[in-house]
C-alpha cells in the first residue's frame, strides 16, 4: 500500500566529526521544511556513484524541532558495499541526494518510567534525537556511550558538556569498558533499555539483560544490517514474464530496482516489512526478522531486501 | 474559496432533534455500500483527497453542521468531562494532533481558520467560533485545556490517539462525544485486538490481524481512510454506553409508518494518520447522519439500502442494534425496490 517517495535534497554541511564519522546536514532543494520526525526514525539516502546506485538507511540525528534540516552521521566502512565510502569521498556541501520519508523501527517506549540508553560507536546516532525528545518531555534518562578513544567518539564532548549527570562515557583506549552487569542491574521498575551499536556489543548487552531477568518487552535494540552477499541466482518474474540475474554482492531488491521494478521499501535490512514479495516457486534462504516462522515455512513470501534464493532460481509473482 | 453557511440557529442532536441536512448536504452524503449485500472487508484506501465538494476532499471535512456539532460536544463534556481522556505518556501525541488539525483546517478553510507561527509562538484564529489564541507550542500551560482537548473542542468528529509499541496500537488518549455505542473510559489503554473484541465474525476472518499489520506500516504523510456505518434512531450523535438509558429505548419506537423519519443512517469516515513527533497514530471518526427519508430522495441509494438491510447477516444486525426494528425498516424501505 505504501509507495516510496523521495525528496531531492542538498548537502548544506558536511563535517568530519571523527576520523571515521562524517556528519551531514541536508535541506530540501525546493526550500520547503522537512517537518518534524520522531526520535529513532531512519531515512533511506539514495545516491548514484556513476556506475551503481546505493540506497542506505541512516538514523536521523539531531533535533526533531529543526524542520529545515535533516542530519545523519555516516561511519566509513571500507569493507562494505561502497555506500559509506561514496558518502565520505564524494558527497560534499552542495551535493544532491535523494531522501526518503522517515520511518521508525526504534521508537522511544513512551510509558517507560526511565530510559536507559547503551550506545557503541556510531550507534550513538538514534540517541541524539532520543535525548532531544527526553529533554523536551522532562523524561528520566541515562546514556552509556562506549567509544574507542575520545577522538573517535562522535558528539561525545557535546553530550558530556550538556548532560554531565546523565551521560557516561567509556573510552576503551583508557581501558574504561562499560560493564553491562553493573549498568543493567538494580534499575528501577519500569525502566526500558535501548541498545544500538556494533553487533557484538548489542548481543552482549541483550545477553546480560536476559541473564538479569529483564522482561524481553523492556529491551529494545537496533542494528542496521547491510545485506550479506550470497551465491548468484536467477529470478523469473511471472507477471511481467522477465528473467533477471542477481549477482553475488547485490540484494534481490537491488537487482529488481536495477531492472526498473519498483517495490515499496524502508529499512532495506529485513525488519520493516514493506518489501514483502510473493514467491511462486523455488527454495528461499530467509534472512529477515519480519516474517513469522509460519510465513517462512510456507515458502510463499520473502523479503527481497535481505533474503536470497537457497538454490539457483526463484519465481516471483511480479 | 467560498464560506460555508453554518446552520443557524444551532441544530440539536437531543431532545427536540432539530438536525436536518440541506439539499447540498444530502447530495454529498458518503453513501457507504459498494454492493447490494454488506460484509466486512479491510476496505482501506489512501486519504489523499476526493471529488471536489465531497466529504473526502479535505483532510478534515468541515460542513454546515460545524457550529452545531461543536455545541453538542460542549454539552456532552459539560455533563461528563471524562469523554476526553488521556494517559500520562500522551503529551507528544496531543501536540501532534493539535498541529495536524490546525495546519489542515487553516490550509483547507483559510476563510474560517488561520495559523501563524513564529518559531514556537503560535497564533490560532477560529473565526466561526470567535477564537483568537496565542500560545507556545509544547507548553501546556499556555492553553486553556490539554492540547488535544483544546483543539478537538473546535473540530467535528471523534479523535483517538494511539501509541505504537510492542508491535501494537494502544488507544491511550481520546475525545469521544459521538460514539456508536463504545465507551472511551472502558476502552482507554486497550490494545488493538482488545478494543475490537466485541466485533462479531471479523475475528474469525482474520480481518484484525491484517488490519493491524497494515496500520503499523502507515507512513508519515500517507494517511488512509475507510468507511464504516451503523443505524441510529433519531439524529443523535451521542450514543455512548454511558447514556444508554437516554437512547436505548428509542429502538422500540420505530414503526413501519415512522421509520423514514426516525431511522438514520450513520456513516463514519474513519481516517488514520501517522503522527510525526510521537510516532503514534491518529484515528479520526467523522460521523455523518441522514434520515431514511432524505436518503431515499436518491432512487439508487433507496433501492440499495433496502437490499443491504434486508439481507444483513443476523449477527451484524444484533451488533449494530437493528434486530428490534429490522422488520419495520425493511417494510418501509421496500416501497423503493419494487
């Protein structure tokens, strides 16, 4: 039901905030405001490096009350698929990119009595908007932020200066590590914990929360997972009677988009559900978090942003 | 840009029931049946405008009954202030609703409403009601009531604010003074499935699972809508369980002779909006009432109305409270379907 829309936007600021993280601010080319968004929202940034198009999701950073600008922070991933490399090397003040409408898969749990945030590295990004909202709503919050060294802690100084009592920095270079047992133990009833950061950190925090008996409904996490590569395969599109090839490094969704087939999307990481597609034939390698086990077992639908063919062929009802 | 001619003197939705529709209002009535037989469906579509002049054209429709419905809301809240209710975590949702209503009304009806913003210092003008209010957006103390109560006292239709969490939608704040037999105090805080618990048949059809999944994925700036309907005796807006003693017995007053005047079709244009700051959802319920007599001035509507009511599933008939006067109504409607 939902359609993709995007706004052509221009970079108005691009700051290297750490050696690996670049902070971008965008304005709409038509001069209109973007409007408010909720803390935890992401947007998909669309760019074309001349040979390939990239569409990557990024958390919106910064104040949801600054309607004129959207801000994101991008960590350079030199082993990744090229999107962040392109953002770092080629996107500068004046560059134009496409921005999709915000969608929130990591919202603040409004009835919580206390908000406990655990961030690692670039995982700080959604919490910048969280803290803004919590400050506005006079909510009780605490942020535990782990960084490799002070130089690599995006927004670390700004956060510590502004919220000295609520923000705790852990600088790994100084051998100060966050102890999840200490952080998660003895929190008041009604506390919700939010975790965002590298995969291992998120897994560790969730494991400790589980061991300490935190209810699963009080524990929230977000990781943007880029689609892992897999074997190449071919896809038959039953309705349009076409055949396309999916290369090893691209996702099925990207292959469909490159063949000019438009599918609704938002997170491009198997979580939001927008790109759900009907499968007519072929075995599926499900890699998403959205479909129920029963849906996966039925073999009748898949999330093409992240899932692939198990064998060398799929037939889709497209 | 034409001014809407609001009904004067104000119409009543109680006691002497002076509410009526002008010829223009009859013509734009949202007749809800696509077929001669009615059954549930997840009948949602994008709420992105409609035929010029139709009730679907604007984000929030304002019509000739505006002043009368605002007064009816004031009367209901005077008797029972708890028809506006909110849980403590709904502040952001309330500001979202205030902003959405003020911006939409000012944009769609500039001759009647205007909104001027200077950062967070806002000036709201509602000319039909003679209101000029300056306030600070985000500062509750600068408005005479809670933000959602303040703005919905100036709007037609009921409004439910839902908080989205745990892959569900919770009805955590609402202004409901014209409900079709549901109680805001009873339903406050309920999840989507709990709230829809009393609806017959649809649960077995999987309608609500599909509807919830769909609603959770509604995007900012892409609202959706559906129509719902029931029948009401007399043009009564407030058919809440809290005042059942005032209206329940009226179902027994329908006869084959008076059905055309007494029985009213009540159509709800239900809208759903993703709210930007809170990530919540707004559920808007804008009810339109029309007497059978006025409805049947359109021969196609009259014929279809007869067929829909005649063949209505008995469980739906019970749920909508029609059973008691079904025979009398079908008898009256049959004259249009010979």
